[in-house]
């Protein structure tokens, strides 16, 4: 029976009426929901009502559906819309409770994804049936009975869980509301009642098992929209904020507030507060609200510790009061209090600072200018303030500036681009910094740096512009100078021996000097891609990384590490780096690396030396011994007095001299120590320490190479000895010094008596008689005027300051002679006062002369060394003689030099410079066999030097020339050198001239040999041409009659044979034999002529061999056929071994025939029995022709000479085989001209194999 045939019972009508009413109530609620002022709440409630109304309508359609199909479809639609109700509920709860979940894109996306998945499952249930199954039943009336499956309960549980989340959000919000929270809680509780109805419907027959949720939503909507709408909105406004909130009526009465407001103002919790005027409860808040503007009041109130439950006992807090309308058309006002304590405290502090700042600005050194904010266009914002620094910088007074615009400071050099940039910042209301050229009142330009900032009012509007300006003209000049200095520094860094580099935080190279490339071998582009770790061993990476990190952390780092070069070698280096800040703000490490190879070697040598000296130092009597390095730091100290009269060894070792001894002692011994390790001198000095007197010696320590690696010092206590010798020293001091210093005069000046004493040696040096009385003034007059001031100043310092001196100066003796002396003065003190000055004077004239001579010789040697190479490269005699004259003049200083060459038994002057002609016009030619000095020097081959040749040889006018030297150049001539001074040519110059002469002889010898070689070459070429022509002519002249002789011999042989057969004549065999001998001899002579002619043509280059494809197999067959009769006559087998029918070589056919004929002919000639075999085959890119015989062979060492013309294995009158010895020579030359080569393998008594290798013809295949 169908549902239409059934009469609907009253319960069906009741369900239908309830769900229909629910749908209508939800639709009505939509019209009222539009009045809710909060957009999020309004949208959430609208969605909830719309979804619930749709769900109720679907329930009505399900109840009234006439068929099962339609009932199931409507039921599925209701389930989908019902699931949407859950998400609308969550949206509403999030908005009402003041949360942002409903505004989250991620939350929205997740909701859409879950809803879509569930809706898809529900909508497709008829196809899969996994969600529920249904049927129509008739009790208590025809309706759809649903059998939920597991997935149904899963989605139902999910829906209730999501709804529970919404209730939790509402609970948190309502918990904050102080008024009406219970009523609203009951109102929200209506939505839970349908859940009970669902449970009853599932477990009993009292209610149907349908979804009753739309009924609960409708009841909630009625309560919210029609009964408690005002309280609903008030609660939302009060409870949805994390700040203290008050809800006021239009007349200013308290309608509601949240828990945070109650905590801030405890008096609000009193019951009489509700509907009471706010002015009575919190007059400060009411006063703040009464301020203008009326719709957006903003003010700050102070809440003391006695009026707030949230403030601590000694804390005042500040709140900003903000008001807005709490509901459209209802007159409610929502008051929010924002905690601005931090801002207010900062503002008040800024006010105090502003008052102080105003005073400070006036006194500031920085120029400050304040202008109005508008207008930006002409005429521009006016100046309202300028401090004294600005007036001083520009030259304008306050009266000149106020009311005018900053444009009065602009001028021709003010850049428009900078002003445009400033204009952009002004229009955008942003701060601006830059540099411009401004002009002072007097018209002078200056470079100014600006920092411009806006000043805003409370509404955020710009009121003024404040600029702080600074004159940076000089700073810019300094910066430009700094850039130039930096460029200069970069060039200097590229020339130093140390490594310079800049590293980034990862150890990458930012900058480096050229020395790094020179030392490591890496190019600059390679270093740019490397880090510091690439230049150290792998096991040092961690330590290097730690040091770089320390540099960036502590500002400095230092380490020793091997430097790995590109070729794999290592060099010990010490690196030191410091942290610097780059102008771009980044941090970098600037480092220096120094090669410490020598220091390492010195340290090792020092260690070895310390071991050697340790035994000595341990037993040094009455003193101590120490070893010190270049920094004057003790590395070893031993001795009997250490720790008693001297510091202990522990105190000395590792300490510098300056750190151990007092200044007076250091002043005595420091120069001594430095001279030992720096100059390598040994010396001693007397000093005091610990109220005792000491003698200190210092000497250098050298390694195996003679390099100084440390110093050795001896200190001996001489206190007692000094006391014993004191009296004796004053009496014998001058004598002992004079005796100790040989050839040194001693002197003394008594300061108190103003008297001086000179020894006899001092008087002698001055050219004065012994015991001459002198005083300092007279003594000073003997010194050269250029040196008197230095001597006087040093002498006065010795008297006044007690300073010793040692000076080298020029002295003029009483006779007027000039000498060099070294004078030394040493003050003598008694009780701290200089009482006398003692000194020495030494004549060093000879040493100075030797030094000058030595420098002169060194310069000559260097000049001679630099120019000798030019002499050796001379290409003819004229160039050589010119160079000789120039070299002698420029390097030795002798301009009067003549070069004489041996020609036709005479010494002829071939190079006479104009200087010689000026001083000695006559330059005759000398006979080599003559008796002149020049001839004698040439004959003996020894240098002759005459201090004054005019005194020896008066037969010739020598002009101004006096000293003369004749230096032989072997057998080629002489170098004649003249000087205008008597004895002006010394022995050293003589040796240099002899060196030059020997070089000249070598060059002349070379030129002579080159000339002989050129002549011999011309003659040999001419003889070769004549030989070739002779051979060609003779071959031609002999060939013509020889051909006739051979022809006649053949004719005679034929005729004799004919006559012998046809006539009865006597035996003609003898005639026939003679004819054959004539023919054979002629043929051999003809072959010899051909060989000679071929060799002649080959040697003369007249035989032209074409490079073309030649079939070696065919040529071999032709030659074998020609020589086959000859081989048979001698009983030999002539065989052919052809690797292929055709084998093409790149050669000349005629040349191949010459080679084959010569080789086969020789093989037959030198083979008495056996065979001769001719082979052709291919090997790689070569075509091979091979002739092998079983003949006599030969010794392998004779093979090379066989390829020479006219050479044979057996030679001489007793040779065994005939022949010219030209065959193999022609064969080799022909083969070579065809780009081939000949090889021979032979063994005496076993035979010979000759192999000819020719290039294989391209593009031609071997084979059939």
C-alpha cells in the first residue's frame, strides 16, 4: 500500500507543522539578523539560520515525499545541509567570542575540504550504501526509516565534536561578561535540547528517529532575535575583547562590562552599578569620554595602585579611552580601555628630553634648521628656526633667515638630481639624507651633509621639517686624499716581501698583493676562487679555522703554519691578522704573512749552539755567560754568580735585556749586544749593576753558512780589580792605550784646568813638532772647514752631556797636506761630573784612498761586464774596432785609444778617434819587424806600458800623450792606449785592457774563420758544379761511340754465326767469343756511365722524379724478366713473391726501375749459388720492395760505407768482384728523393736482404 493511500495521523501533522514552523522562524530570523552591528557575528548568524531553515525544509520534504526514492534524496540533502550548519555554527561562535579563527584562510580551506569530502560521501550513498540504508515503514505512519552505518556515526560524532568546540568558545566569552551571562547561557543551551530528542527517538517509540537539530536552532534564533537581542549584543561587545570593555547606554549609564574591566575598576562589581551613570562610578573615564571629538574620543587616564586590582602597590598605569557605537539604532556605546603605560611613560620622558633638547640644540655644534611643512612648491616652506651653529656655518643672521626659504642657500653648483631626490622624500613624508653644494651669504660654496626628518602632530600630520646639517667640505677633501693614499699604499703592498691579504668570515680571499702569487705560484684568478684553507696542509685546517674565528671574535690572531705552494712544496710562514670594519659595514681580517725559514733555521742552530756552550757556561768563573737572540732576549744563562750578584737563570731566560737590567746598565750593554747580532762585531763595555762594576763582552754566533743567528755575552765582576787598578790607571792610561792601539795617537783634555795633552803620534798626524802646546780652539783649526762644526758639537756634548763620540773627518796639517782621520772622544766622570775627555786619533788616509780605488775598480769591472757582450757580437772588423775604442773610453776613461791591425807586415792604425788626433796629430804605420815599442809588444805578445813614452822615444812627436800602453790582440794587432798624465795607466787597468784584447782576439779569430769558411764554401760549390758538368759531358761523349761499339759487336757476333752456318769456313767461334766479350764489356761500361750520370744528376739536383702512383708488382715483374737470362747463366733461381697482383706506391717509375736494376744486379753479382728473391708487400702506410739473396753477405759494420759513392765491401787491386761501387749510392739517393728509405740486413756467408720503403699511394688499392 502506498503512502498516499494512508490518512496522515495527527503525529505526522505535528512533525510537519513543527519543522515547517522551524523553517519559517529561521527565515524570519534572517530579516532581523541584518540589524546586528558586528559584521562577523552577523554573517555567522545569517549562515546558521539559513542552513538550519534549509535543513528543516528538507525534513518536511522527507516526511511528505510520496516515494522511497524521493524521501531518500530529500533526506540526503538534509544531511548535507545539516553538516553545513556545523561549520556555520563554528563561524558564528568564533566571531561572537572575538577570535580570528573564522578569518583564517587555512581554517576556511580545511573546513571546505572536510565539508566537500563528507558531502560527496553522503550524496553518493545510493551508489555505495556505506553511509546508511533506508526503507519506508507504516508505523505510526508511513515514513522513512533509516538504518545508520558506521560512517554515519563517525560523521555524527565529528559534527558534535565541532559543535562542542563552538560551545567552548562561547563559554570563554560569556565567562568574561558580568551582566546577563546566565540568561545568554540558557539561551545557547536551547540548541542542546534537540540532541535529547534524537536520543529518545533512537531508543524508544515516543519520538521518531529523525534529526531534531533545526528545532533547537529555531528556538535559539527566537530567543536571540526577538527576546534577548539587546542583551545578546551587549554581551558580545563586552565579552569578545581581551581589553577592559564597558557598554554604556546613550545617556552614559553602565549597561555591561567584562571581567577585565571589573578587575581594573573593582567598584563596578557592586549591584547598584548597573544602569547607574558612569560619572558616579568612574568620573575620570566619564571626563575622558566628554572630550571632543564626540564620536572618536581618545584620552589617557591614570589608574593608581589604590583604585585598581591589577596595579601593583607602587605602580601607576595609564589607559587610553576609546569609544564607538555598540549597536546600530540602539544608542549603546562601547568603551574600550587600552593599556598605554609604556607609551605614556615614553611620551612623558620625551617631553622632558624635548625641553632639555631645545636647550642643547641651541648650544650644539651641529647646524639645525626647522622649516614649515608646506608649501613644497614655490616659494617653498619658510624657515622658522635656525640655531647659532647654522648661522655661523652660512654667515646669515637670524633676521636674514626667518620667514625665508632654504632655497636662498642654493647656487650654480647645487645638483638638480640631489634636489629632486629631496623633493621625492618631502612628498612621501620620509626622512632623507644626502649631500649638496650650498652657498654662504658671501657667495662662497661649501659641501653640506643633510639629515632631514619630519615632525608629526598627534593626528600623524607633518607639522615641520627638521634638518641637521654639517659642513663636510674638508672631510671630502680628506676622503679624496685618503683614496689617493690608499692607491699609493696598494702599490707599496705589491712591492713588499711579505704576504698581504684580506679574508672574509669563511676564509675567502677579498684582497691580496702580488707577493702571494709569486710565492705560491697561483695566478690571481685562481686565488680569487680559493680560501685560506687551500694554502695550508689538510691537517692544519681545523687550527686555521679556529684562528680565523678568534680573529673575528677577539679582533686579533697569530699563528705559524706551513704555506703550501702550487707545486706541492711548503714554506714555513708566520701570519698575524687583525679585525677591521669595511666601509660597507662588513667585518674582515687584514693579515700579514712573513717567511720564517731563516728564523726556524736560526732557532735550530741556536738550540745546537746552546748545547755546545752549556758546559762552558756552567763553569764560567766569577761571572756568567748568556746566549741572546736578535730581539736581545736571553735563551740561555749559566754561571756561578747567577742568583747572587746577578739575576737568576730563570729570571733571565725568556726575558729581554731591557726587562731585567736598570736603564743605566741597558744604556751601556744594549748597543754592544745589537752590534753583535746586527753588524757581527765583537766588543766589550764596562758597566755597573747592583753597586758593582762589570766587564761585559758580546760577540756574534754564526751558523755553517756564516749567518748570524744569535749573540754570546760574558759578564765578569771586576769590582775588586778596578779598585786595585784605579790609581795605576790614571798614571798609565794614555801610555797603555797608545801602546795597545798601534799607530794611534792619544790625547786628553782636562775640563777643570782647560789644558790639553797630545802624544807624539798626535803631533805627527797634525804635522806639528812633538810636545807642541795646543788648546781645543787651535786643535779645531786643523780640521777641514766642512768638518769643524761636527767635531766641535761632538766635543761639547762629551763635556756637557758625557756622550762619547767617534767621527771620521778631513784634517789639514801644518804643511798644508790633507789627511783623513778617525777621532774618538770618551768622557771621564768623577762623582757624576765630566772632569776630563780622553780620546784617540788615527790616520786613515791610506784606507780612504784604498776604498776610493776599490770603488773605482768595482765600477770599471761592472761596466766592462755589461758591455763585453756587445763586443762578442761584432760582425765585422770595423764594428769591432769602433766598439773597442768606445769601451776603453767609457769603461776605463781613456779617450786617447787607437786600434792597430796587422796588415801586409805592418801595424796599420785602422781606428783613430778625434780625441787622439787633437792631442797627437801624427799616427804613423809601424813595421812589424821594426824596433818601435809597438812592434816589440806585437812580436813578444806581451803588454808594454810606458809611464812617459816621450822620455823613451824621442824620434816621434807624442804631442800631449805621456803614459802609453801597447796591448797585443794575439796575431791580429794592438790596442794602443794613451794618457795625458805621467804614470796614468795603473796595473789594474792594464789587466782590464788585456781582458779586452783577449776578447777582441777571439772575435777577430771568429771573423777570420767565418771568412775562410765562406771562401771554401764558394770554391766547393764551384768545383761540384764543374765535376757534375764534366761527368755529364764525358758520359755523353763516351756513350755515343760506346753505343756504336756495342752495336758492331752484336753485328759481328750475328755475322759470325751466319757465316759459320752457311759457309764451309774455318771455325769462327773465337771471333764470336771476342765479339761477345766486346759486347759485355761495352754493356758494363755503359751501365757504369749510366750510374755515374745518374749520381751526377742526383748530386746536382737535376734529376726530376715525379710523385705518382707506380705499381711496384709490375715493375718487379719487368726487372725480373730482364735479369732472368743472366740469373740462369749463373745457375741462380730468380723468384718473385708478390703479396698482391698490384701494389701502388707514390714514387717515380724511372726511379723505381733504377732501384730495382741496381739491387737485382748486385744480388746476382754477389750470389754464386742458391737464389735471388724479389718481394713486394704492404706494411701500414708503406709499400715495401725487398730484394734478398743467398750470396756472400758481409760484416754488418761495413754496411754504412756501402751507400757512399765508389765504395765496395772488398776494395783495392785484389778485390774479388768487379764494379764501380755506385749502385747502392744511386739507390739510396733515388729512394730518398722519392721520400723513401733503404734498409740492409746482411750476414757474412749467408746473404743479404735490402728493403726499400716507399710511401703508399693514396686512393689506390692493392689487389686485383
